[in-house]
């Protein structure tokens, strides 16, 4: 009976560990899907813009040969009338061809505004902010704590917890951060911070050993 209870507790612990790993993997994949969807939306907007500009440039090319038609129809009264009508039609088309590129040139400014909201001009990237936060804290931090700290420090930026977790995992994969697990929580530290934390723990242990080794002196 005790063996079955121990085996059951081991299975329960293994299942809980697998469930935690599954949740972490789901959050990472969800963050990657969100980033890919944002990239796809930007590409679709750029495609629509380029198509509009191409159509505008195509109208300009078709309108340009119009003056050449007047040179071919200068003989006779009928040719003069036809040339006059062609010149009038070309005169109406030219302003439209000139205004089309201007409207197309103004379109990118409107489409670039959402990207400017997520990152200030010349400002640091989210990866740089996360790495700097880890180096400054000097102790293990969870993804939620890092998100809260960055949101308080940069209220003008929209920082999501899933994106911060994905960024932390990328830093871990590149050796720019370290990940530790305590119970069911995951904490992240910078490589320098983890070394300093371990050195401080070793120093405290050494001081404790020396204090235990000192015996009090008996007074007469």
C-alpha cells in the first residue's frame, strides 16, 4: 500500500510538471503567432500601398504620349480639330497624373503612425529594455515583475506580458539571460546578476561557518 501511494504521488508530480511546461510552451507560441500576425498586417498594408503607387505611375505613363498625337494630326481642318480636342483631353489628364503621386506619397505617413506608437523614434527596443532591467535588478525576476517594472518606467509604450516572456526566452537561448525554476514559478536573471547572486550566497555561507566555529570564552 505505501508503494502504490508513493507511485501515485510521483505520477501526480510528473503530470503537474508536464502541465506547467505545456502552459509555458503555449504562451511562447501564442506570442510568436501574435508577432507574425503583426508582420503579416504590415506586409499587407505595404502591398496595398505599392499597388496604389504602381497604378498612379501607370496613369502618368499613359497620359504622357497624349501631346504626341497633336503632331500627327496637323494636316487639314479635320486634323486641326482632332488635334485641338486631343490637346484639351491631355491638358485635363496631366493635373490628375501629377496629383496622384502626391496622394500616394502621403499615404505611408498615415500607415507608419501605429509603428511609431509602439517604439519611440531613436528609442531602445524591447529586448534592450528587458536586458537592462535584468542587469539593473541584480536578482531573479519573473516575467510578470519585469513587465510591471517596464510599464511603470515607460508608460508611453504598450508592453504585453506574453511578448516580454518571449523576449526573455530569446535572451536565454542566446546566452544573454539565465532561467531558473522555483516550485511552479520561472525566474530570469542576467548572467552577471546570477554570478553576483551566487557569490553573495557563498559569502554568507562562509561567514556562517566561521561564526559557528567560534566558541565563547568562559569568564571566571
